[in-house]
């Protein structure tokens, strides 16, 4: 592990433990590549506990995806409550997540989209709670954000839908309600396009890194509603017609 990765990992862990955001990241610590950013994730991960799953996304249907781990202590079933003081940014995103019924371990042969698609067992409406370890996450280099677990704070998921293969993922509607007020509505999936591509990319990325995708892992596939900010004490509800809903409260 490079001294650079270790130094950035220490900064990120200190920010998590102290609750004091990083005001300015030294330019020398900005990752020079995605591989360097993932190396930082690897250093941070053991201090955050067991990996329960992954978030994966992309800026467009043709852009290179990226991913970050979700940790058991920061993943909960809906209705979930997370302390507002720990997540002051209060970023809320409505997402769709898959739970894998079959493990996809590291191997030499690449995984195909259909094989990965068939390994997923259930679909869940979900909320990602966004939190950055940087004081101004919008001003940070995208690779610094990737090193910071792509700004993941916590995650909650709703009831499983087993009969999900007929879902029109490119036309799916979504609605985000905060304290009874509709704050976002959308139709047409998320920016990355169809989740098949994202799931296959993730399986091969984790295989290449010698990690693999475990049976039971939950994988969330990017925002359908965009990023909306909620105040301390607020309750957020995301609805996906025909799929279900998920609820998260920023508890005071």
C-alpha cells in the first residue's frame, strides 16, 4: 500500500471519527487514478466493519462505472432511523437495489451480463443517505470522492420484490417525499441506464480485485430521484410504483 493512499485513508477515518469534515484536501493526496481511489477504500474498509453490499453507478449509459462498499452497521431495513448528528449533510437519494441469491466469486473468466442478472434474486426500493467527509463535497475532485466511498453515509432498503424481472427499468417512475411534501419525481430510470450493465461491471470489477460478490449482498444502482437535502428530524419516503417504498428518518 502506498504512503499516499495510507495518508488519505487516515484523513478520511479521522473525519469520520471526529465528525470534523476535511476543509481542504492537500493536492498531493488527490488520487491520480481510480485504482488509487479504490486502494484508499481498501485501507478504510477494515475500520468500518463487515461489507454488506455495494453501491455502483455511472454518469451515463456509456460512462465507466464506479463502486464503493456498504457496511453492515450502516445498512438497515425500512423504516430506518439514523442519527441526524452523524449525517449532517442529510442527502437523500431514491434508488433501486438488488439482493444476490448466488455468490459470484473471483475467477479468470469474465462474468457475462445474463449470468450476473440471473444471480440477483430480489429487487428493493431503497434510500441512500449521502454524507461526505469533505466540507464542500461539490468542490472535490471526483477521484477524491471515490476514495471517500463515493460519499456514502448510510443505506436503507424496503420489502423484497421477487417477481421483478418484468420491471421496465428504463421507464420506471419514482417519487421522493420528505415530511409529506413531494420533493422529486422522475420517470425513465437513472443516469447510468439499465442496471444489467452496472451489475455485470461490478461483478467483474470485484472479481478482478480478488474480492468477489457474496451471496446475500445488496447492490444499489444509483439515484432515480436526484439528490435532495433533508433537515434534521425529517422523514424521507421513496415510492416506486409497482415495486414498493422505503422510509428513512434523520432522528434527532
